[in-house]
């Protein structure tokens, strides 16, 4: 049965003591890419994937990112003001990761029915990324495996300030057919805060078209088309501070052997285009069982050019990907809810050097992630939950340019327990603890013994990091406070500590992460 | 509302379309760059050295140049590979990155070989690669390459041995301590009288240069050594320092150099220039702008010529110096890998020194290849391989 607005509200009322919504999948480390634009700040965090959500996310809008299903979203209409603070710091990191990575964001969003068949959701936000003690690099999206990275010999702080705009529109064309579009627009500017003070400018546009069709009352199918267009410009200029100081620009084409240029002026352009298409589906036979899934396939390519006066291609990077997701929720009785989530991701990327049309780099990775959850409603005020999962990850890299080859396979195990308590009709809290451990199955690293210091002393840690087993502990608290019968304040705190235990390279290091999100929601009548 | 049946048909069509899109590759439809078939560093290149002089034919019955010393220098990374050709005149190299390689090939002819060839025991004859100075070696290019070699007798007797142009560290925009140093590479006394030092003309704003002029260097800054014939000898292995201002610059800039003992000074008598009366002045032939002799701090080119100043040919606002009169020429660039933006003809200098930024106190000095008896500096007519960067200038001597 397709959920109507009345059903949604009734469902919410009947489960009021458990009114948290689920965040988008945060556990899966490797679901980078093109489908995160509109989902980043959409739903409130709990840290759980399969439970403590009442199955609200089990439709093709939330699980499949099909904007056509905005119509069938379980959201109330509301205006939201949200502040996000994230901090990650420590020495257990890849070489090219900043020692401290901070994200600050402020977002305003709202959703409103235009009429009975049209709905609109829009958001506007400011974001600030602060990267402290960042060695060399200055590419915003440095962690995509694109080997063509530019930097300089300095280690310092950088910040990237930007605005984000999102608009979603959906229309019910007929009783069974709906359509929707999603548009994301991001512009930001970056600055490295010490001489030579390079600057960067980014403009990202992502559009998504979705269609949805209800085959019957229980099953709906849809498809999506994605187009992404991004530009990046990184500029080194003759900064006054660097006038009497030597500037060394590093242009990486792989892990090793960067071009080391003693010059003050350089401009790098990156033109990124992505295309993807996908299928979404959702099955909902009753309130007891829900199932949603998607298959999404696409690619992203990046043309990199240097020189402002006469731009010439210096790199080409292409990444093909396939994502599959399946998620279900089953309510066995009034007090027992279970959930299951599976995700598969496959990425095959390669890079070439355009002037010579020669293959420089290849990377193939895949991951399977499976999470099962069990939620027990103990009484009207208390419910408890347990989640457990496993991720299987494999990555193979062949850096022909640098003569560096690596392959790794590991499993990551995950367990999380939580308890939700209603202090009163209007106040509830969810407290949870999670532990995650990585265990390696296979690891190989071969590199040129005549490698330069840029690899041996630095970028080899990008690879060693990946093969390092670790133990992660996370504590989180999520609370919801209803005020004046119409408004709501939600906040989420999460603290994680990651401790490696199998590597001399990262001995006595750790990394900690702290997230704080607070949101104020006002219902729109 | 549209008819439900029509929607079913429409939707089935769309569904079939999306399956097709997924089953074919998006990349194919959108026509993106194909993945290259050739992989970096996998190719073995074979370079065959062929003699145009006929010497090898006389000595060995074929035109293949055996026992030649070959240096390949990667333009982007700067690594050098030193190889020797085999009896078939072939060198093989594998595992290198795709790049433009600056190639220098030298086959010195022994006196015994020259006796067979010409009946004389000449010792200063060699075969060099005059025509092919840069090779593009990429996995996608041909793996068999021929390099032609021609005979050269001797070499330039007087060469530019050092150029210091960037200015010292830590003294703001101080730039008056520039100099050029020349060196007698030969085994006999040479004379500097009336020898010409010219700055090769280029306009960085417009990109105008005359690199491809078939006959002439273009210059707007031409100076000559004083003397009438044999007034200023330069001994074998002697360095001669020509300073922009022959003073102890450390008084003005602590990290600069003492040029008060320079051999010559560029003094521009129509401008408020410094003149050390104890040092002989270079003679300005032509320089219309500036208050001093001034070479580019990061990018520029200098030539040393024995052309008569009286025979200079005017061209626009420049004068022309024939290539045939050039003893030596050196180009240096802020980014020496950008050989496509050279300003000096490749016949004079196939590459570029440089890679030095303003006010870093660094200098460019020719590489020493022998110091037995007297110094021999590298002179392959290719500044990419002939010069190196030194951290502090060494005026009037080798560092």
C-alpha cells in the first residue's frame, strides 16, 4: 500500500516515542561520489542505519536519491535551521590528509506543497572547511584517487568558504506516475594562509532527473539520470610575501616523481564532468515489511590543464562506478523491529597523461557492506537496539608512472548498541556506543627502490595507512525536544577515537573525530 | 490526467531505455576519451646512431656510430641516463617515463682513427648530434629512432661559464649585483678585445621573439670588451668576470657578493650608473633603455660573439648578429621545462638553464667535467645539460 499523508501522520503518532529519523549511511567509508549532494544535510543523525527510524527512510527518495519520490516523502512540511560542526584531528592519517580537518556549516531549508500534485524543497547554506597542518596539497577533493594533484612545499592551514544551494521539485503526473528534479549548486573559494598563498575557486553543479512509476499498490519502480559539472581553478600568484622567498610547486602525477618547479606563478584548471543513470525500486506490503533498493552506474572524468595563458592538458582521470543498495525493515511484532542493509560499490579508475596518451595509473576497488539491526521496544518510554555489520573491501592500484603497485583486502567489523529514552512527552534521547575494527586479509606493496624522498618519506604513508588495522570506538547522543507543540530542536553529538594497532609507522598515534549538529525545525501549516 | 494505458507504454519504453543505458557503457554513449593501450614505462626504446661524416664507413664499413657516449635527460624530471652505443651503433633503454628527452651524443675520434681517416693525428675531432637535440620518447611513439651525427672540429674556445641574475636573499628588490662570467676553454691564450656580449631580444608581454630566425640573433643590448686586438688576453682555464656594478655589494645587501675585483664592469655612461674607476668598462654599443646593463632575473638569454660592432645590421629597433659569429649562447628560464617557449635558436642552445626565482641568491654555473691540468667545462650547446644551479654565486672562480 502506498503511504498517504494521513497514513504517515498516523504512523508517526503511533510511534511518537521513537520519532527519530535516520541519517544517511555514514558507516560506509567508500560511498564517495555523485549522489551525496542533496542528501548531506537532509535527515537528522542518529548514527544507526537500519533501526531507530521506523522505516521512514525506506523509499526511493531516501534510499536511491530519486527526486520523483519527494511527493511520497514522509517529511512533514517544515522550515529548518541547522548548524553543523565537525572536527577530525590526529596523526593517524594518510600523508595527504590534514592533521586537523574542520567543517562548519549553517543551512536553512524548507519544504512546501505548491498544490496537491507539486512539491518543492529548497535549501541554502554556508560552509567553511578549515584544514590545519596540511602538507603540500591544495586540491579540495584530494581524496578521489585522481593522481594529478598540485601543491607546494609548505605545510600550513587552508580554508575553503562556500555557499550551497539545493532545489528539489516533484510533480505527480498521474495516479501512478511522478517525476522530479534535483539541482545542487555550490561555489566556494579556498586560500592557503601562508606564502605563496595560492587560491582556489570551485563551481559545482549537479542535476538529477527522476521518474517513478507505481506498478501496483505495493511495488514502485523508478529511474534516475545524473549530470555533474564541476570546475576548479587553483592559482599561484606572485604574492608579496613570497617575493624574496623561493616557491617550490609540486605537480604530482602519481605517488612519486612529482615535477618540482621553482616558480611562483602557475594556474591549474580542472574540468570535471559526471554522468550516471540508475534504477530505484521500493516494496511496501504493509507497515510490517518495507524494502527499497537502487542500482546506479556512471562515471566521472576530470580534465586537468595547467597554465593560464596557454592551458595545456597535463592529466586526465576517469572513474567508472557501480553502486547497488538494498535495505529492508521488518516489524515482527508490535515491539520488535529488524532491519537489514546491503551495499555494493565498485569503482574502476584510470589516469593518462594527455600529451603522450599513455596510461599512468589504474585503480580498481570494490566493497560489500552488510548491516543487520534489531530494535526492541521495551515499554512506552524505552527502546533498545543492536546493530552489527561487516564490510569487505578490496583495492588494487597500479601506478605505472611511479612504479608503485599495491593491493589490499580487508574486513571491517562493526557493532553498535543504543538505548532510546523518553524523558517526557516532548523530550527524548538516544544514547549509543559503537565499536569497529579492521582486520587485513591480504596486503602487498611494491615500489621502486630508487623512489624519491617524496614517496619514501611522505606519500608511502597514504598506502601504509590503508593497510593499518585499527580499532574505533564511538559514542553518540541524539536528542529531540518538542517545543510549543509545533517546533522542534534536535541535536546530535558524536565522538570517535581511532587507534591503530598493527603498524610501526603509526605507533602511538590516534585520530579523534567530533561531530555536533543542532537543528531547529518549525512546522509549516 | 493522461490515459493510464499510455503511461504504461511510456513507462515500459523508459524502462527499456534505462536498461539499455546501463547495459551499454555510459562512456561509450558520451564518447569520452578511451583508455590508452600503452602503459607508462613498459616500452624499450632503441636509438640508432648514424654517421653522416663517412668516418664510420671508413673505419668499420658501415654508418653506425659505435662507442658513442649518450646522455638522455628527462625534461620534466631532470634525471639523466648515461649510455654507450654498442657495435651496431645502438643504445637501448627501458623503464623511463614518457617525456621529451634532451639527448647529447658525443663520439670522440682518437688520433689513431683520424690517421686512418685523414692521414693526420688530429685530436679535437668528434661526432655530435647537431640535428636532433630533443627526442620525444613515449610509449605511444615509435620505439626505433635514428639519430644522425655530424663531424665537429674543436669547440668554442671562450664560453659563458656562469650567469648570476636573480639578486640576493633578504635585501628586498636589490638587483645590482648581476654578472656574467666567461671562461677560456681552450689550451691557448685567447683575446677578449672587441668580443661582444649581447642580450637576446624577447618581449615577454607580447611573446615576441626571433627564435626561428634562420640567420640572426636579435638584440637591443649589445656591449663589447674594450681593447684593440691583444690588450685583454684570457689564459687557458681563466675565468673573467663582467659585473653589472663592480663594487662590494655586501655593503648594500649582506647576502650579496663582492664584485669589486671584477675584470670588467658594465657602465652606462648616459645614465646614473655606478662606475668603479679601477675596473675597465665594457663598451656600450647599443642599449636604449634602462640605467644599467640589465639581464632578466629569472628568464633571459645571452650570447658571446666575435662579430664586428661596425657590421651590425639594423632591424626595427634592434640590431642583428649572425649565428655564425656566435661563440656561445645560454638561455635560462624561470621554468626550464617549457622548451616550447624558448627564445634562443636551438642551434645555439638546444635547452635551457634556470629554474631560479628572483632574490634567492642562486646562480647558474657550467658543469665541470674535468679538472686534470686545467678545467674543462661541459659544453654540449645545451644549457639543460651543461648548467647546474649553485646555491651561492662564485664570481671569478669555479664554486
